[in-house]
């Protein structure tokens, strides 16, 4: 499976968890991949949490004291629904981990 890892991971948990779960999200220019201020798009179909607990993931991210608190990634178009790894967002520490897929 090919995965795109994003260069994020230093902020609070609300932003990335909300972005993964919300049906309406900020619009981005397809050529520059920069956010278009004030514009939003509705995802069709809307995201569905298949496993994991978004509230728990957000709480875990907020409880981590390091600079880099989480890793976000998305499967490439070659991703298969039969893949055993279906994680769109994950956080991990030595004692705990959480994944929203």
C-alpha cells in the first residue's frame, strides 16, 4: 500500500480530528494545494468513522507534551479496501495509541 504522509503534527487535536470526520471542509486550490479563504466543499460521500473514537484521539493528542504530537496520512489511489491498514490519522505514545479509520 502506498501512503502519503503529511507534514503536520504540532498543534492541538481538534483540527486534524475534525478535518478527518467533518462532511464540510475548507476548499483548496487543486494546482497550488493552498487553502481558498472563505470557501468550503461538501464531501460526497461524507466520511464515516469505521473504527476508533475521535474524542479519545483528540484527548490523546492534547495530552502529549512533545512538539510532534501526531502523524497524519492518507492511502494513495492504489489503496485497496481489503488492506489491513485503513488509518487516515493516528497518534501514538509509549503507553497509548489511537487511530481513526
